C-alpha cells in the first residue's frame, strides 16, 4: 500500500490550501485521515472520514477545514481555509484498513506566514 500526498506550500494567514492524497495497492478502507506534526511534538489528528462518510475534526480546525474523499480514486482531500500561523506543520495522510493496519503518506509541508 502506498500513499502519495501533495498540495502543501506557503500561504499567508487567512489564505487557503487543498491537500490531496491518493492510495494505491490492495486494501479495504476503514477510514482515511489527515494528521500533522511540528518539531518536538507528537503527531496529532486533524480530521478523519470513515468509509461510511462520517467525519471527525480536531477542535482547532473545525469550521475551517473540510475532509472529503473520492472513492473511485481512493483519494482523500483536505480543504483548509482561514489558515493561521499555528496551522504550520508537516501534514500526513493516513489510511486505516478494516484490519486496523495503518499506512502513511510521505508528508507535505504547510507553512502559514506573512
């Protein structure tokens, strides 16, 4: 199983970015998600979406970020609006199978700065 993430970059506060992640290989998805990590801190959940379409967000991003999927492409997206400097991090996409196996993308840097 391989996950390929893209879409990170530098954006000003208040701006928007859209992250994309596509999965290839053989798997049965339980849920897909995005996590982020900054230096010296543990990786934290940003948003997840289950195979039935139920989404969950961290309190810090609820109302600003939207997670979505495109099942035909085994893809997951993260639309990030009203970005803040504290959103700066490396963002990782995650795929969890029905057997509770976790797979991670390579990470994409998001920097929010003026």
